[in-house]
C-alpha cells in the first residue's frame, strides 16, 4: 500500500481539525442553540401584563426555558427596554395606539394577544356617569411610562378633562386601587383584562362601582385604535348579579413584541404559549380570535407567523423542545458533513491514483539507480548489494494495489528486465574468478 510520510499525516490531521472547527463555528453562528433563559417586560403589579406573563412562564418552564418577569410602569418603559440591547429584555407587552413616529427597527410582533379594557371605577356612593363630569376630580391615569396613561389622557382631553381642571395621579395597578380605597383618589382608571385578580376583586367589592360609558362609538370613530367592549349583566357572578346591568367599556388591543435577534426557536415557543393562553374564548373575544396573524403597528416575527399558519414543526410535534433543538443541530451537522464529504469523496479516486503513481515513480527511481549502477568489471560484492536493492524493490511492488493495472505490470516488467541483466552481469563476474582459481 502507499507509504504516507509523517508530514503528510500531519497535514491531513490539520485539515480534519480545521474542518471540524469551521463546522462548529458555522453551526454556532448560523444554527445557535436557543437560550435557556429570557426576560420579559411586563407592567405594574397586579396588572394584565403580569397576569399573562405568569401564565407564559409556567408554559415555558415545561420546556426547560426560564422566563424572568421584570415589573415595569408599562408600555413606554417596555418599549425603551426592548430598544436597548443592553437591557437584557428580549420580550415585552405593548399597548396598541401608543406608538408615535416611525416603527422601532429592531422589534417584531407576535401579533395582537387580547382586548385591553379601560375599567373605570368609583366609590359606590358617587353618581357620575360621563367622563365630562370628572372636572375637579382626582383621577388615577396610570404611571407616566405606561400605555394606559398615554391613551387615557387622550380620551379625557377629548372629553374636556385636562390636568388644568382635574388632578391626574400617575398610579397604576394595586397602588391605584389602594389610593381609591383610602380616599386619596376619586376615580380609578385601569387598563387591564377581565381575568386579572385585581379587576375581579374590584368588581366584587360592594364599595366600588364600575362606570358604563356613553358615546363610546364616537370615541372609536375618533380613535381607530380603540374598540367598543360590552360587559353583560351578571357575567362575573350570576348569583349575585355582578355587574347589575350591562356595562359599556372602551378598550384597545395589546401586542407581545420581541427583539429581532431573539432565537427563532424561542419566538416559536412564545407563539405556542400565546396560542395556548390567549386563544381561549372570553367575555370580550371569541375562540381563536387571538393571537392575530397580523399587527397594524409592528412587523410580524416570521417564526410566529409560521407557527400560527402551520403549527409546530415536524421535530417539535414528536420531540420535546430541548431534544428537538439537539436533533435540529445534529441534522445541521449531518448536512454540513455531507456537503463537505461528497466533494472529498468525488476527488478521492483521483488523489488515490496520484499517490499510487507517486509511489511507483519512487520505485522507478530506485530501479533506475540499480540499472545505471550495473557495469562490467564491478566487484561481486557490489553486484550482490544491487541484487538486495532489486529484491526490496520487487517486494515493495508486490504489495501495491491495482495489480491488474498497466502501471503495475509495466513496473514488474522493468524489474524482470533488470533482474535478467543483473544475473548476466553476475555470471560474467564469476567466470574470470573461476579461471583464476583453475
């Protein structure tokens, strides 16, 4: 078989190591493993976004992904955190109708996820029924960095209520509810979901009253991002008839945004959580109405759109999330290896023939040295040394592959010719020696 030098083996080893390293780096760059931990920007304590974040966290935990919940003041702060790559926040809730100016270039949406109603509470003894009656009142309008604050102040301004004729308190969530309960506020406005524990407690509190708004259709025409919502009588508690009559609310929708550099597998997992949590029917929405496949304010994440249209991928249908990602990387390695090895194997016969010819040429050079060394009058010892060299060449040629090739038989023929000439030279050297002894 061909003889491979130490230098050749070192080169081959270096090539293999470089190929493996390049493959690994390519996989790490183009098929990175999904992170095991991400952070989501929620909202104020007891709010709608915290409610959903906890549900998503439980679902992701089943797939060995940790979801850290960062409490914030709301939409405006969430957007700032999402736009800052150093914040560590990968996902966040954003209220519809807050975006002003151009779209953030690094953010994508997983679709609209729910109706966010603006619940207006006052004490049961208060009798106001219209927003125009709130002049001189202390109103909780949500933290300054919240989407509720932005939308509510616009609605109040349309109804003639401004910080000049009323007191706007930048409180949200439980802080706002406590302010109303303690008499530090006259009106509580919360942007939330009906299922949130805080809203459920306020609806069941006999000392609180949920205000039904007139002229909601006019508001939805003036602000297209707003929508009319209705809370039927008794829907909270039929036995106690809560609420006592139909309540008309104004609301909007919310989106879950992610950074566009978030791993696609995590985006798909979040989309899976949204479908599981937000597609359920409710008082305000029908089954499957959320999450939506489009978002009027933000571009959709491709992985989320694929999941909504086609469901989980083939691997995720039959394998756990963490195992599916290992399988995906293994398939990527196999495809990469095939892409590298197929060309290598196609050139392997040519390389093999090259090394075979090279080895035969080495034997030819050794054979030529023997042929050129043969000359009349050489001592018998020198001729015997040539004979040993010839035997070594013959032995080396006998283990060469491709024994039926022209290269092999041509070499064997030349060896036989050289052997015949060597025998004649040896015979000629022995005859004078015999005459001298005679």
